[in-house]
């Protein structure tokens, strides 16, 4: 069967946010569709002649099994299927390529699991895959941490010698950003942390791992890699790891927000709008969003609620904006004075510090700037800007030149 005539797709209950069509389009040129099915529609669809190859997602990875003639060894061991192939005689075979995706994700950090204690958080379907992969990669022991099991979040002290943590729960996944299943402070011997979540790009668990300099990885590579293995089955071919890595990097780049931080009056909003227009991204101004939610101008917020009230409102706005994807966001000059704002911005963002000497910065309409000189503010905030920033871009008053410099720094 040629690429062009292969009828493939993804079945599940809610698929509007799926990356699968984009990933499969980058892997090959077959027809790949999203097929949302109610539970009552699953059986009739699988018994129809409407497809040649399928991926399967929540909640049907186990429900499809009675309709299949055979299972691959891995699918049988896990008890779940995420890929279905129609054979020449019309019968259906089930595979589990999530196994391959997770194995590739773990291998990407070049961390050996052999003889090491691995904690798998969660006891659902993803947990079963994680346990099997860890054991097959030589981990011992592999301990499942669940809410109510023998090993649970109340007796983690038994496992402080763990070397690897794999989060197979949805804790911290959009829209519940900022939540974490546990604190890594309890595990002094950690060598790596893996989180199967990929929205946001950095969960609170991964942000803590980064802060502790523990190698870590989100679930995006696993998602792309399981799709690669499925595509190999669809087409009876082999697709290189390089292709997989490029697709993963491309999605991460498109998904990641560009966050502009810097002194009041340095041009974040102007440059942000221009950057967004050039790259076809939505632009959001945190101060404008704050004014919208507060229902009053910023100087009035300072008068009525003081700086503390303003900062509290600002953090709430940044927490929501930071959940977005593929945005350009201009922040208020003082957002770096609140430590928690780093997580809000970093979870899905690349933070760019626009660094300009304070001479000549506009102070019009900026209540804090009027109470303190730009020079004093710059001295006070410079270490915070540097602490927040992934990229520092020296700028001038020349907008065109600044735009060019920022684009070069980001590319």
C-alpha cells in the first residue's frame, strides 16, 4: 500500500488539542485524521472497513482489545494498545508503541537504569508502561507510588534512596499548571527525573529538577517517538532518530512563548508587537491584561492597593498568560521582584532580558519609576533580570536594530 492511499488516524474521546496530525504529517505523507468516538461508536467503527491503521488514545487503549485478533508481545505484557494495523486478511493486530517512546525518552538523557531504584508515580495505564520499560532497562527495584497503595505519598521516606523518578500521573498538566505530585527535596540521590506530561513544557516537577540541577525531560519526545514507531509499522519502513529529534525540537520551538523582560520604558511592548507580527504569533501585554482584569488603570491600582496589591494582581495575570503557547508576551518592568513569577513565565517560555542602560528611559505614567530614579531601579533589578533570563539581549533606542538583534539571539 502506498503512502498516499493509507487511511490512518487517531481515535479517542477528546482530540481537539492533539499534536498527532502535525507529527504524522512531518513523518510521512499519508492521510491522517482525528476521529472522536463516543463509547457506543467504538465497536462499530473498529468492525468497519473505514481505516488501514490507527493510533489509540484515552480512554480506549484497553477497550479496543476485544476487537483485535492478536496483540504484540509488548501490548500483551502492558495490557494496553495504542496502535492498530489491519492485516491483508482484514484482521486487526494491536501494538503498544508508547513503550518505545518512553524507552527513547529515557535513553535521550544517557542515564543508565541498571541496578537503580526507580519510582514510578501513579498506578494507571501510563504507569504500567513505565514499570515495564524501567524493568526491561535493568532497573531494580521498580516501585509504584500511588495514593492508596502500600507505597504511597505518605511514606516516601522509605524511598529516599531512589535514583530515578518517572511521573506517570496527570498532576501538573494543563490547566492545573504549578501542581506537583511530590517535592524532590526528599530524594538526595536523584540522577534523573522524567515527566510524561508535555503541556506545559516544564511542569512544576521539572522546574524543581532544573533548579536542583537534576537532568530531566518532559513527555514531548515520548509523544513524537511513539508516533515514529507507529509510522514505521504503518509503512513497513524505518525512520531515523534524527527525524524524531527534529520534529520534537520544532514543536517545542513553536509551542514555547517568547517572554520579554526589562526596565520600564525599554520598549518591550513595541518590540513585542513587531516580533509577534513578523513571526505570526499572538502578542499579549501583561500590563494591558492586568488593567483589563482590574478594571482600572495601573496608577489607580497603586493608589488604591499599593505596590503589594499590584504585585499580587500581576502574579495572577502572569500565571494565566504563562499557560499559553506560542505567544510573545511583554511583561511589566517589576515582575522580576516576585520570585514565583519565574515559574509562571518559565513553564512554557523562553525569557529574554532586553538590557539597556537606564539613561533616558521614559518615566511617564510609571508610578514606581517616578518614585525612584531609573538608575536606582536598574541597579536594584539587574541581578533579578539576569536570574530570570534565558537570553540577554543588549539593546539601544534604535527599534529596527533592536528587532534584528533579538531575532538573531533567538534563532
